[in-house]
């Protein structure tokens, strides 16, 4: 059927085309004019109209004769257009997700480049201060002369950092660079009633010999972390596990729990000061007092605040 239709359309086009050409020639010779056009242009228009007529007849015959063509033209094409529109709408969230992932990748690349730069500086052996390192710790108690007290802290921090970065320079100069907004924030907060700890931290890696050090503050309330005589942490040790290795493991774990606990309360100290050898004390007590279980307690020997050292001892009790 399809081949018959194609052959018919070819023959029809072949018959109408010469007719259109002949009609255009006749009109041209008759010097016939449409809309006051020149005869030659009129003949051209007639030829074009004849070509369009051929196309219209071809499409009409296809619609009339071919059910498949009608299906494609009136059903499939609108369906495909609708599907395309829906696909475009569904693609929008994916495009947004792609942009978000590209931004994330770009940020990670920047972080990686920064890390590479830091590693390069470390390898050079000239880094004396690391980014984020605490350079100075000061305590401030709110009072009418708070700005004067803050100025003393800033000057002390300047002198301390200069000895690290430019130790050979005798002249005292300000090498710490602050953001004015940070200074304003410190003054505004410390004017309130209270006791505060100021941590001055490095904003970038600093090389030996640098003339300036960019810093930023961290302001903490100076609160009591532990009280004297307070049991900070405790743990049970069974007699069957009282060999040296188990005692050492238990004491080590107990001290780790103690450090984690004081950190969670806001302490900024990194180590705990211990009075006596906890492992030896535990072992000696077990030798003298044979019990089934023993209670190990880490006890604070004094009141300690946010930036103060934590001093502890171990109490061992038989159960």
C-alpha cells in the first residue's frame, strides 16, 4: 500500500509540475498582471502557488489514504510534544541539583588548593604559627575600666606573638591585625556583668619573619568547671581483671572519660594534672585489699574554671 501511494504521489507531482510551469509561461507571454505586478513576477507567483498546491494535495492524500500517517500527525506528535514539555519540567530540579553539586565541587577544590598551600608551607619548615592556633588567653572581669583592661591584654598578646614570629627584633611594635567589628563585639559583651575568657587565635598560617599576624577572638564565659572534692568520673574494676594490663587499660579509659567530661562542660585545657601514679596506686590497693570489685573515682582537688588547670587524684574503694 505504501509503495502504491508513493508512486501515485510521484506521478501526480510529475503531472502537475509541468502544468504549473506551462501556466506560468502562458501568463508571462500574455503579460497578465496580478496586483499591478510585472508579468514576470506574476508568472513566478503562479508557479509558487502551483508548487504549494502539489504539496497540499500530497498531504491531503496521505491523510485520506494512510491511517498510519493520520495516527502520527494527529495523535503521536501532540503526545510527544506533551511528553517533551513534561520532561523539561522534570529536568529543572535535576539542573538545580547539578548546579548545587558543581558549587560543592568548586568549594572542595578551593579547600584542597588551600590545603596544598598549607602543606607546601609546612614542608618549607618556616611555619611558626598554625591557622586556628590559640596564641594568647586573657581573663577579663567586667568593670568601669574594661577598655583599659582589654588594651593590656592586646598589648601582652602582641609582645608574646612578636617573640615567636620576629624574635630578633628588639623594637616593640603591634603585629596583630584585628577586624574592627571583632574589637567592638568584645567590648560590647565584656561591658556586661560577668567574668570572661578571651582566646586570641591565628586566622592564617604564619611564617617566621612575617610582619603581621591576622587574628580573631573567641569569647567564653569564665565559669566553674569542677569543684574541689567533686567526683568527676568513676568506673568499676573486677578482681578477675586486676592484672597490670587491665588496670592500665581501665585507668587510661577513666582519664579519657574525665577529659571528655570537662571538655563538654566548657574547659579549654587540653590535659589533666594527676596527683600520684594512678596505676601503681590501684595495683597496691588490690594487693592489700582482696575484694571482688573495686570502685575507681577521679576526684577534683580544687575548684577550676574555664581556663584553669584541672588537678585530680584517684580514690580506690573495695566493694
